[in-house]
């Protein structure tokens, strides 16, 4: 594991229930004399905040999602978010979009929330020159889309646009990465639309940058994000993106027409069709746009530019 190579001690455990994880975390903290617990994502955050009353460690949950749970309407997930919000002394969030969701719709005090964006050491990522990117060789416009196959990621709009563009006679190829509950329905749509030679389902991949490098463009029509990692990965691969305006933190570094393309949330399908049709005939613009996105991503998210870090919490600068 990369963390072990960097000198970190890595432990893992399995449990069939929240209670089991909660119990193991308490024992682990006592056994190893843990001073700080930094948890990430919803269920680990729940385990951490429930454990805080029985350990000496200071607990800092970090929330990654913005409005995904709210939009999905999952009652259990909504209850868990509410419980974490109530029990947490402080909550770290990865974007202003997440903070706005919590303060405006979930009743969380802004004083309780600390913004700590996701920073990256981009040296860990291989360059596109490291890969054989000849995935397609027939001069198609090669698209890649990466995201869990759920409603909010909006795969159906993308597939409908690809169907229409290929019906117009355009040579389009699309690679879909990841899996999810809608996968079977999406595959049926592709099959029923005679797109089997145009759309390729490659499942979950450990190295998505290889597939981004092989594409001309990342298409990310998701309507629910906090700080999408795949867009940053596209940037460091020098590939521009199509994303939805106002979703997560994308407006903070994507400039429409300069380093990417932004779609209106209320007109995604039509604007995506028009955008891809324009790009198909002007592919030469993608190189400069990809270079610009690389600059923007590195300027905002490189670990060297971090203004708030875990060290600030550990040394007491943030309480």
C-alpha cells in the first residue's frame, strides 16, 4: 500500500455492524494511545462520533458529500447525517458547497464547520506518457465518464446524447467506469439503442488516469458533487471536462470555454448535445484547454498550497 511505503502503520478490520466498528475503534484508541481520530465519509464518521464519549482522543469527522443524501431522499442516510451533525463538536468539510448545504438546509451552525479542501500530492500520479493510450484508432471523439451508476450521476442523459450524435453520423466512443445499481438498466439502454460498439462498460478500475489519458474529454454530467476528484484527475492528465455549472466547487476553477465546458443544470441534455457537436468539429481546442485545466487544478489543489491542514488541528491552531 502507498501509505505503508510512506512510513505509515496501516491497520484494517472487518465487522458486520456499526456497533462492532464502534467497539473496535474504542479498543484500538486505548491500545495505541491515539490522540486524534480523523474519520472520512458517512459511516466512519458515525462510528467516530459515537466513540468520542469513551476515548481520550479528539475526534474530527470529515464530510465529503454535499447534497447527495438530500437529493436521494434516503431516510436512513438523512438520519445518520443529522446524528453526526448533532454529536460532532466540529465538522471538517471538503468544499463550500458542502458547508452551504449544512448551514442552509440542515441547520448546522457555521461556527461548527471548518473548510478543509481536498489537497493532493500530484507527484503520485503517472503522466499520460506512461500509458499506451491507443484505446481507439479510428479517429473517433473519445469520451470517458467516471462515476457510480446512480440517478444523481446522470448517465442516462449522457447516453441519450451519444445516441443522438451517432444518429447524426458522428463517430463517438464512450467509456464508462465504475458500477452501481443502475448498471443493468444502462446496459439495456445501450443494447436497445444499438450502441454496443460505441459505449463500453469497464467497471471499477484502480487506475482511472490511464483511461482519462486515452480519451479526448471527460464528460461529468453529475448533478450532485462536493469536490469531484475525477475532474482534478482529468486536469493533471491535461484533458478538459464537461461538467454542470453550480455543482460542488467546479465553478471555483473551471472557466467555461477556457479550461472546460459548463452546462446549465436545467438544460443538461440539450447543452451537452450542442457542446459535444461543437467539440467534434473543433477538437484542436482541447489541447490548450486541457493544459489550462492542469494549471488551474494544481494552483488550487496541490498540497503545497494548502492553507488549512491536519497539523493545524494537532498543534492547536484550530480548535
